[in-house]
C-alpha cells in the first residue's frame, strides 16, 4: 500500500464552491456541529453511522463528538457548516491527548453540497493533522453503497477492502516534516482567528 503525501492536492473532484471555508472546529462550534448532524438525510446517516439513526441518537453523537479525543474540521458554506471531518484514535493505540500509530477518519457532507470537492478538502486536513501527530495509518470506513467515499479513497492510492459488510481503506501516511508542521501551525492560527471572528463574544478553546 503506497504512502501518501497529504500536502499535495487531492484529486477529489472540482474545487470547493465559492464562499466555502474549511477550518478546524472548536468547542464554540458545538451548536453548528449538532445542527449539521441533524440536517443529514437518511442516506448520509446510514453511511456515517452504519445504521439508520433517529434525531435523538444523532444529537447524542454530536454532543459526544465535542468531548471525544481527536480533531474535527468543517467546511462552511456562506457561514453554515455543511461538511464535517472527524479524526479519532483507532483501537487501543490511542488515548487521552494522543492518537497513536493508527487513526480513523470519518466524513459527512450534506445533500446539495456534495460533488463539490468538500470531501477531498476535509480528508486532506485530516490526513495532514494525523501525519503531524505521528499517525502512520489513517483508516476510513463506509458502507459498500457509498461509492463517493470509495472512489475518494481509491484516488488516494488506498486499496479498499470489504470486511464484515463494510468497506475499509487504510492510507499509509508519510512522516511529518518541518514544512508540514509549520503549515499546520499557520493553518491552526488562521482557523482560530476565523472561529473567533464567527463568535466574537468568546474566544474558542482548543479541543
């Protein structure tokens, strides 16, 4: 399985639409995260959670997502969160404050905002964040009917395998470099400034 360089442009489709902004999510984004998950249609919920969940279960996941170890990134279109990427520890290798050698990524994009490059943009941010934290393998899971996710993983050079009724891909990440660490640091400061501008009453804290 080839290693990938997350800093290169990912061929995920057309560039994100005008007015779209991708940044890291912070505790102050909790309401936007909850509303995003609740707007997901039945198909998107099944693809993300491997089951058809009702509003109560989806809202509970959104609340847990803000407290679970890992990172989240979001794509905002005209100021509304329309796509979300989660980076979480995979298996027992992670712990509080760290991801371990393997991590799991998950993406959700609302209907009407797909096929616009948002998934590739989110995955690029997840991959670079994982790489800079020492993650060597980024795992992606989806239902076999989720062709968009499978195609995105394949374009990255991953081999997608069917296991226990789910499609799984493992992306091998290269080691971090001074450039990749500097780039994420600069993006982090920019993300924090954008989040603060969106919620001027209180400065968001790092998750």
